[in-house]
C-alpha cells in the first residue's frame, strides 16, 4: 500500500478535482484525509495515482505505507502504537485510518516500524 501526498490550498475544490482525476484513472482511495495543507490518501498503486495526477497538472508523491490492524474498541490503543514508535526512534510523518479499521503510518523506517508494531 502507498500513501499519496498532495498539497492542497482550497480543500473542497482541490479534493474535488483530485477525486475526479483519480476516479477517471480507476484509482480507489482506501482511507485518508486532509490536514495542515496536505491531503494523504491510501492507494494500492501509488505510481498509477501519481501518474494520473501529474498528467492533470497536480503534483503528488507516493510513499510506502505501513498498514496495521487497529483495535478501535480498545481505549488507549492509538497511544500505545505511537508510544512504541516513539520509543524506537521512528519518525511518523503522517497517520490516519483506512476504511477497514486499520491504522496507516507513513514513517522514516518502514521495516523497523513493522517490527515494533508487530
């Protein structure tokens, strides 16, 4: 899985255009959101998503993402996950949930994060 990152200024207008471009390219979004002027979306094929967006004049990057199960019904689960990553010295660039109750992490060391989070 890949995290798609796109700078946005006007969230509604920009995401409307991004959604139309990716939909036309048959690229589905499996989770994500917008915060601090950036959109982050989970996609299966990062290269296809970036190619479609760039063909439409939209700058985007795709990075490998770690997707792990999230026990959403367990209070403190998110804090436990973030504490484990922090204790291991792993930098978290972004985190969000997908549509299947999993947590998505964009980190500086994917393999170490995978080991830490099991």
